[in-house]
C-alpha cells in the first residue's frame, strides 16, 4: 500500500478525508488503531465534562476543505444566515451534537471503515523507499497521529479516594475542589455549580482568557512564519507559555461564577508554582468532599511508547519534550524524495503550535497530501 495513518482518532480521520479528497483511493490507505469510531476518545472526554459547544471556530471540523463548514450546515437546517455571518467573523462555535453528526457523515462518505485495521502499532522502522509498520506491511508515506499519551493527576493525590479526573465519568456533590485552570476546569466549575455543589478552584496561577487555546496570530501564515523562524530554545519557551491554561472570555462563563461567589459557593486558592506546591495542594483540599483533576494530559513524546521508541531507534533530533519537525510537520531525517514520515495531533506542535486542534489536524493533513502527490508512486 501507498499510505499508512497510525492513529484512528479525529486527526487520523481528518488526514484520511484529506487524502481521499486529494484523489488517493481508499485501497491505497491503511488506517491503524484500536477503535473504528474516530470520535470515540473525544466523545468520552466531551461527555465527561458535559461539553456543549466546540471551542474551535469556523474551521473546526474534519472535512478536507474549510468551506462549507458546520456553519453552513446549521444555516441550511435553521434557514437563518446567523451562523454563516458568525463564521465569516471567526465567531462560530458549533454544538457538540452537530460536530459528532458531521464526524459520522465524513466517516461514512470517505470509506473510513474499509481502510481501518484493528491493530495497535508499537514500532515503525525505516526501510528502503518507505517504512515497515510493525509487521503490517511497507508504506512509502506514514502519518502518525497517536493522540494524547495519558491523563495527568498530581502525584500528591495518589490513592486519595475523593479524586476523579475531569475526563472520566463523574458527578458532583457537596464541596468540590477543581484542580486546574483551563477549559476543562472552567467547564467543571459551571457543571458543579449547576449541580448545586460549592466549588473551590485550586490552581497554580490565574488562567488566561482567549477565544482559542492559542493566540489567534498563530493560525495565520504570517504568525506561523515568524514562529518557524524562531530558534529552538526560544521556540520551546514559546510553546510552554502558549500551553498554559486558558478558557474563553464571555458572560456565559463569568456570570454563573460571580453569582456563586456572591452566594459563598465559589472560592479560589492559589497553590503557587514552587517546590512546596504539593503541600499547598494538600492543604487546599482539606475539608472537600470531592476532587476533580482538570489537569489535562501528559506532555512530551517520551510518554508515547511508539514515538519514544522511534526517536531512540533512529536517533531523531529532539528538543526537550518535542521531536524536531520541518515546518510541514515531517520528520526531516526520515523524509526524502521517495518517502514521508509526518506527525499530526499533539506530537506536531513543533511545526504547528495548535497541532492538537482541528485546524492543526488540517495543517498536517494537507501537507502530508502534498508530499504524497509529489513523490513517485512505488
């Protein structure tokens, strides 16, 4: 076969849809993963935090082209222009229900299930003119989209029976401490307050307020070009700062919190960022009935066994938590005029800081398609 997509989540589906739209036949693509439903992991996390709307805006979908997007779909269904007008201004946020229906449609329309292979890939090895994918065959072009490598819980909370992660099924009861300050934490504040609980927000620092999870210029060509021109040490520093917690501005977030604060049902505790923060965390959690860790995912390629093994066995260039990538999200040492190894999703942040967004999935997918088209068919 010609192409392999290792990872069967939303980034994998976006890449598959992009290849199919670009003229690559389904029989030339193999998708490897353990669940044929590309929204399975995302759906479970969204359900756990009771997410209702997407944070991504007009390009927040898995179809290969930006237009028509979900705004047009909603406008046709409702017979109103409002969604399209908001989309033009990059202010359209589709519902989770609409997004999941769209994912199901793209899955069926592109023939995803026919290309899916139920297999967990643990090793990718470079060979002449391509790559051996863990005994499943040789491919000239491989895109790796493994998703998040695991949930983070503070070590100080190991064994505490009150603890649950925000992305795991749970309810809210009594006095609830929510550890974290990003989108999941802010969503959990509202969920717990709506359930009648009192909330203690425990965080290291105040969150930033941004419509998107990164500054908007990073989604533009000019902003991205400036980022690509940044030397490695400064680039790593920028990534660390941009990955700090944030959630959107707006009355829908602020008014319930302010009303609860006035009623004595919402308070904040800062535990700082120094070495004593574990003790400060335990002190902040005294007297609470439940602890919700809205602390996100593990960061860095070393937490992903496939990527860690690939980097170690092939001597890839790395910098801190990241595999160093070319601007098109390919691995330079393993990509040439005959073959392509590209990353998508979280591991591609070195090339596109918002790689874990749907816009980032499209960025990697479109450049992967360009590579496949340019290289001669084996």
